[in-house]
């Protein structure tokens, strides 16, 4: 199953959001939706086929958890949409250094005040 096709459904996106907070049982996930537990299980199966969730049996219960590595194709696609950064971290560090140096120089340089009395000229 394609990751993007699995993410196309809003119920599946919501399930991933809930699983991002920690593992959960089907009954817990179904409590937040107006659909049946079997329907939630079908959504989880699709997410599992896409590599987005994994299930673990704990006794009689099945717990689902988010597989973050399954989101790599989405992250890669999004990274391709964003323009390359115009400035590197080194550029910004250099700018920060210059701003701090300028502020320090201005605070240590004595300020001179101009005379406020006008000079009289005689003809």
C-alpha cells in the first residue's frame, strides 16, 4: 500500500495522530470515532500495509504503535518542496557575532554631546 494513499483518509490520519502519542488498543482508538471497531481495525490494517503502524499482541489484546520510519517518503517529498535555505548556520552564527560586537562597541564608546548654545556671529 502506498503511504500517500493510506494518508488520504482523514480517519487514518487521526489514528496516526493518536498513535504518535503512544501505543493504543483498537477499543481505545475506536472510542474517539463514530465508526465500529471492525472498521477501525480495517483502517489499521491499511496503515500497517503502508508500513505506518505495527501491531503487538499482549495477551488477548493487540496494541498498535506508530512506525515513524514509514513516514520517510512523506518527509522526503515535503523536503523536496521547500526551497534550499538561503543562509547556512555558519552564516547566521557570523551575523550573530557581528551584532553582538556592534552592540558591545556602542555601549563602551563614550558619547559626545553637541553644544546646545548657538554661536553669535558679529558683522
